[in-house]
């Protein structure tokens, strides 16, 4: 049986978003306001996975993050990315960069 990495990524992103949303709703209004960009990021990227088709290798790389996929993408965005995610092309470029970074990290780990 073939592994459907797209379904894994979509399911993991949805689970990560649901957990994030639950945690956010326990916060004060000020804390939620302070987290507005992270909320926007998580919502947009999770939705992107719902309606976009990516290549198998991208899905395979993303699936390794499990239900922390959106958390890991957000950390990468805050640490590495200098552009906005204004549209699907921007999100696609960002996801590609994230996957390339993950692959390079994995390769460096294998070489050590």
C-alpha cells in the first residue's frame, strides 16, 4: 500500500491548527491581539495545504514534522524568511525553502 503523504500533511496541519486555535482561545484578548500575525500565518498556510497540490518529495519532507508542521513552519518563517506571504506563490516559495532547508539539515546530520 502506498503512503499518501498529501493526506498526512493535510491531516497534520489541521490537527496542529486545531491545537493552536484551542490554546489561543484560552488567552486574554491582549495576548490574542499580540498573536494576530501568527494566527494569520497558521490559518493561511493550513488552508494552502487544503487546496494545493505539491510534489511527493515536498509532502514527504513536510510529513516528517508530524502534528507540529505549522509550528515548525512558523518558526522557520520568523527565523529565516524576509518576505511576506501575500499570495499562494509566496507560500509555495516559502514551503519550498523550508523543505530545502530541512533536506540540507538532514544531509548534514547524515554526514556527521
